[in-house]
C-alpha cells in the first residue's frame, strides 16, 4: 500500500463513517477497485488497518464533542451520558462475543451489495418517520440508547452504515434528528476504542502491525481524522435540512450495481454466495 492508496482509504473512512453510507462497505469496495487485496499483506493486516483508520475518526469525535467528553470526565459516576453510551454499546459487544466468527465471515465482501440495500431501507424509514412524527425528544434517554444500540449491532455487517442505522434507531424511538445524530457519533467512540484495544493486542501478538507500511498508515489515519471532522460538522449542520432519501438513493444504486457485478462474477469483487458456516 502506497501513500496515495492510504490517502484514498483515509478519505473514504473519514467521510463514510459519519455520512449514512457505510465506511466498512466503502473500504472493501475501495480496496477492490485499487487492487490492494492483491498485495502480499494478510487479511489480518487489512483488518488492523481498518481499525487504525477508525482510530483517526475517533480523534474527530473527540475534538468535535470535546466539551461533552470533558463533562463526562469531570463527573463520570454522575454522568447520564456515560451510562447511556454504556447501555448503547452492550448489544454490539454481545454480538461480537457470541457471533464474532459469523460476523467476520461477512467481511469477505460477499454480502456487500445486499448490505448497501439494507442501509437504503433504513434511510427511507428514518426519513418517513421524521416527516410524520410531531413531537420529538430533545435529549437521548434509556429507550433511545437501547434502540440505537441494537441498530449499532446490526451495523456490524459491512455495508450497513453504523451512523445511518443508529440514526434510524434514534429517530424511530422518538429522538429528534440532530440529537440522534450527535449521540450516534458519540456512540462510535467506545466501539472504536474497544476494537483498537482488543484487535490491536491481537495484531501485535500475531505480527500484523509489522506488515503495515509506517508512513502510508500514518497518512491514512491523519486523512481519516480530518475528513471525519468535516463530515461530522457537515451532518450536524444539515441533518435537519437534508433529505435522507438522497443517501438512500445513493446506497441503493451502489448496492444494486455491486450485486449485479457480483452475480456476474466480475473480477475484483467476491462472488455472491452464502459462506460455508451459514449452510
């Protein structure tokens, strides 16, 4: 992987993490287009690179919401936000612990087209609900945290947008768009931190980090952080103005194109077929 490829991957991660279009799905697609999967690096190294790029977007979340994090640090035992973030993180944690091997099988890319279509459906639902509901909660509560946490667990599938899924979970449970978007973005922090700790430890033990080129990796992380910061600002400013149907249209068209290419057996994309462990 060279610096140009790392820059592209960092940009894709930063923008797609906070726009409801799926960063994991776009990273798989970007690597396929650039032929990075043909390099000598192992699958483990690719997954570690994804974790590090996510760490770049974690920096963006910390910077944008630094006042909220500071309030949490000052009174961690009295912070309702910290408790809600913990509750929202439980479903994804349980999914990884209980179904981790099955979830990992989806990262071969075979499910990619379908996952983008699922994201499109989520965005259509979120837009439809937000148009009809008259009364909205201004601040997240336990109900919203649980609903958004369940949606975050579903978004472990590559191609299913985490920010889009959690946004839908917040809106359909009665939270207003901007508050749902903010809490969805903050929810990414514990998820990314957990991945960085556990997968980072595993990567060091198995030597995956040694397979990553230092300079391109650093460049990718920096680009992910900067583009992630801009994406968060963009979404928070326009979330109440922009129609989520536009995002739905984009990922739906992308999903259909990918699915057609997969079924046609186009080189560079995994063929659409159920993995062996699923029968």
